[in-house]
C-alpha cells in the first residue's frame, strides 16, 4: 500500500504556491519595473516566506527566467500548415504578439538583463521549436534552413526589438523576417 501523504500531488499546495508567487512577481514587475522588485517584496505580495522562493528558484533571476519561460509554453502546439514558410510566419507572428504584451515585455527585459552567458530556457525552447518546424518541413520534402539561421534571423531580431525598441513591434515584421531568412538560406552556398 502506498502512503498517499508521501506522493507528490500534481496541482497540490506546491503548484498553488508557485502560481501565487509567479502572479505576485508579474504584478510587481508590471507596477514597479524589474529594477525595484526584490525577493522579499514578491514573498510579501504572495503571502509566502522569502526562504520558500530562494529554496525553489535560487534567486530573483531564477524566478524571473522561469516565469518568463512559462508564459510562452514550450509544449503548446506549433503551427502546422503544411508549408514551411507559412509555419514560420505564423510562429514569428505568435512570438511577436506574445512578447509584445506589456507584462511579457517586462519579464523578457528583466530576464535578459539577469541572464548570464548561458542559454536561457526561453532560448533553448525557441531553438527546439525551430528544429521541430525545420524537421517537419524536411520530412515533407521541403528544403529547409538550419534551425540556428532561424534563431539568428527571425527570433533574435524580434527579441532585440521587443527589449530595446521604442516603437511597438508589429506582427507583420515576422513575415518579412521569415522571407529574408529563407532568401538568405537559398542564397547560401551548399
């Protein structure tokens, strides 16, 4: 007989605390900006101890990075139109739409400011998504660029504009970046 008290319950107290902490972080970042947010402030807003946050996330940058990553769920369905160009355009449009939401922009800026020299979960997830889209296209017999080219010429310009741009990033930018990246891939020597 298994002791149910020892089993981890999905959606149990731990999941509830994590959700409350993430919500508190998002609210504080939106209200005060990342620079003024601290772990004790998040803990107070969430009604948990700061030690709980440190134990689960290590520090503020860990909490920011995970929260930003979770907002663009890596397990969501990716576009699958049957054509690489259309899939990539839909993917880029989704990234722009998502990252341009004020709370997501704030979280992205904060997480990027605290990111070290390592790839973030967000970047690893975008690389994995690019690979899925490219692998699908190749399986259909389409010519497809290296996934890293898509990161460098589609994702990176979007993220750069969202973080550093003063003007709103428009979804139409995604189609232009995809077209340019695919043209670049076709022009590259084989």
